[in-house]
């Protein structure tokens, strides 16, 4: 059985809410054991990452990049980088901001570069934007049109669970896609 970790930071609950839906989608895939891990917890014990075959990284977008606690998690993996202990594992990412664009692409690129430096294999987001086939915008999967990872939008100061249905649907589809991708590749022990 493959092991998938969803490593995320969430200050106000929005990113955690999406992480939980990514988790639910990944749990639909047999032969993949999926866990939710808070970035600030794993930053204290980054060696635990070697137990996993794949990762979905999640951070809010703050000022065009990952949050401070998520960056601290990334920095805590330096010893693993020096010995390339995460090489060959799968990686994917998601982010949440309060605006439709909100410079979320910069956050995903930061996660991508982090993953590439560790020698991981990046999994993008192949979900076609459904609004082009007539699904109402708020209900459409991948309504924000992101191919490099999952993007979701939470209203500024809105409750943590106040996402439009399309973003929740996309999170579950994305989690399922990453887990299915993990089943398709051979990951070194």
C-alpha cells in the first residue's frame, strides 16, 4: 500500500478545509493510505516524511507566496535534501487566497521548485474547467483554470467552510487524481 501525506498550513481554517476535501478524494482510491499532516508539526520532525511515497502540499497564498509556517516546514527539510531522501516521490500542491487570482500561481511555483530540488515528480491538475461545457461558474470544477496545481478561493474574512461548490468538487477530484497517479508509478523505497 502506498502512503500519501497531505502537508498543509492553515491560519484561518480555509486551507485546512480544502485539505480535508483533497484527503476525502484521495481516500476514494484503493491501495493508498492518506494522512493529513500540519506543516508546523512535521517541521519539528521532518524525518517522518521518508515514510511517505507521495505528498500534496497546501498553503494559503500570502503576499504572493507560501505562508511563513509553510516556508519554515520547507526549510526544515534541508537535511533530507542534502541526502536526497525524498527523491523519486510524487508531489503536488494546492493553495487558497481571497481573490480569484491572488498570485496563487507564485505559491504553486514555490512548491514546485521545492519539490524539484528534492528530486520529486510533480503531478499537475488535469481537470478541464467545466464552465466551458455549460456548468454554472460557481459549480464548475477547476473554475479558476489552474493546471500546475489546485487553486481555490475563500472570501476575505469568510467562514472556513464558505467555498463555492466547484472548489470543493475540484479538491476532491484533485485528491483522487494524485492518489491514482501514486498507484500508477513505482516509487523507490
